[in-house]
């Protein structure tokens, strides 16, 4: 499954990726990875918990923790913003 990075909060390393016909997946980076708006990520984007995603744009594997799947943009925005 592939998604396009649409939201980034660098303070808490939370990211939202848009998956066409599925909504947004929100995940937290578990390391100092390079990621930008518009990057294409692939992996098990429809499963909660610890996963390894591939940033196809940056050619980098990333350890992540998936917090939410199949959510709307407003929910994804709220989750990415979080409470710092």
C-alpha cells in the first residue's frame, strides 16, 4: 500500500499520509528520518502499532508507530498536531 505524506509535525515526529480511497494514516517516526510533504511511503499503512515503512522518495526504511488508520483529514490534523 502507498500513501502521500500530507501533514508533518516536526516537534512530535507525527506524520499523516493520504491513501487514495482509504483516507489518512497517522504515524509517529521512531528515529531521525528525512521526510517531506509529498514523499511517497509504502508498507502496511492499514495496520495499527509498530511497522517499518519505506520512504520511496528518500529511499529509506523507517521504523514507525501507526496511531490511526482510515481517518478523515480533520481527525488526521488533530492527531498530528497532538499535545506537545
